[in-house]
């Protein structure tokens, strides 16, 4: 499995902090400070597992994956219509919704990922061969692995009657499935629309359940 560089570690740490702020703000307003430690623990757990599973699946396809906070590099279609530095939407959007809603809106489109194929692949079945292209289907599977992981964590949390972890897992998957910009949803959608549709239906259903618990 490919190593995590310092830049990626920094982005993952930022994602943990943002996730904690979004879900922890509600406890600050309600005065339930004891729940903040659980919010931090679950934030760390979700981001870590989410990234680890995706890297593991990428390794299976002999590719490397790097995670970054969701960002926007350009504001138009012309080559010169670019920001001086990438705009970190993965920071701005969650904080704005959290501030406006006083911690009641859990909007967390946080991370994007970039898949790079390794120059050579080693296959146990077919021997050693060169590989220089990663298909959109493989990229979609890598992206979907993180979403499915969130679903599994949500199912476990539901069985354990842990409302906080359930909501965090569901909303994290739901918002990252939106097919805009470089979010997971975009890469899955263009890799396989049927796969994206199936995941979107599950995410929508779980989000409806999460809004009721």
C-alpha cells in the first residue's frame, strides 16, 4: 500500500477537525460538553477508516490514492479564470452551514481523491505486466469503497443504537456522493452511473432515517 505523505496527512487532519466542528457544535449549544470527546473520536475514526479502505482497494488495483480537502481551482471556463490559490470548499462550505444553522445542519463534503496508476503491476494470476492506465470504472470502485465503508459503519452504529456515529457516517457518505466538482460522487458517476445511482438511493434512504432519529 502506498505511503501517506505529509501533505496528505495535513489534509486528513483538517478533515477530522472540520468533521468534529460540524457535529460537535450542536453539543456546545446544548451544553452537552461530555459528548464532544465522542464526536472527536468518531471524527478521527471515520476519516481514518475512510482513507485506509480506499488506499487498500487502490492497492488491490495497483494504484495509489492521495486525499485532499475538497477545493476549487477555477471560477470559469477560460484558462485565465483561475484562483491564485485553490479555494478550500471543504472548509468553507461546512463552516458556513454550521454557523448559519447553529450546529443543526450536518453538511460535510470534505475530501476528494486522486488516483494514479502504478507504472507496473504484479498480478498473482497473470504474472508481471506493465500497466499505465487507470480506467474510470476502477476509479469509481475505489471511490465507492469509501462510501460503502460509511454505510457499513452506519449499519453497525444503528445496531449498537449509537445515534451520533450513525448520523456522522450517513451524512459523510451522503454529501460526498453529490456529483459536483471533484467530490467522490463525480468520479463514481462518470465511472458507472448504475453504481452511483445504487449508492445514491441507499444514501438518500439512510439520510432520511438519520433525520428522524
